[in-house]
C-alpha cells in the first residue's frame, strides 16, 4: 500500500479502531502471472470496488458514532474514499465492458439481472423453434417437389441427383484439403 492510501485510511495501514477493515491491495491481481490482460484489468476494478465498499463501511461507522474527536479521522476517510473512487474510474476506463441497458434498468428496479439472461435465452429458444419449423417445412416441400418431379421427369431427376452427389463429394474433398496441415497431418475437429 502506498503512503497516500495509508494516510487516507487513518495512518494505521487500514486496520484498527472504530470498525476499520484491513485493506487489500491489487497485489493479488498483479501476481496472477499469465492471466489475460483484460481479465487482470477487470480484477483490478473488482478489487477497487471491494476496497471502496470497505471505505464506505468505515465512513459509515465513523459518521454513526461521530463526535468532535473523530473529525480528523472522518476527513481522512472521506479523502481516502475520494482517492479510491478516482482510482476506480481510472481503472474502469481501461476496461471495455458493455452492459445492456436492460440489465442496468433491472438492477435499478431491484430485480435480479439473471431475469434478463433468462428472457434472452427464452427468446432465442422461441426464435430457434420458429426457424426450425420453417426449415422442416422447406425440407418437406423439397421432398414433395422431388417426388412429383420424379413421377413426371424421372431422367432429369436422376441427372439432378447425380450432379448433387458429385457437388457434395467435391465440397467434402475441398473441406478435407483445407483441414490438411502443412506437414501432411489432418486437423481434427475436437468434440466438446
């Protein structure tokens, strides 16, 4: 912890009287070697939020038991909160996180943001079922048209099926050629 944060926390390193909490630094995120840069920035913001909440709690305790003797610690804690809020804003500017306004509105209304996720998933499921229905109808129409064409034009339908089979074989060959690596190995699609 640097000296400005130490002074802002009442000069005692963030521990001690009047319900103060032990302050956590961002060393935990800095020591996460190999972590993704954006994840590290997000962790720094999260740690800053936790620290700010601790400072607000300390400030609440100081204000709720205020007397003239606590004026200097009160001012120090207010300054510490301002410094940490400024730090949080600087860290947040480095993060590129987009939260849908619907989620923010749900939180403002005191609702669980998981409701938004649930609604989006249900909407996707409904749209998927509609799309699946459309593709099933088109497959049925194709099958029906091929049956009708086969009854009326059997030679042309046979030629069509042969050309479709040749085109499918060519596409398969091209896909296999694209998945071949430069050393002659074949790239295998992993299953999850």
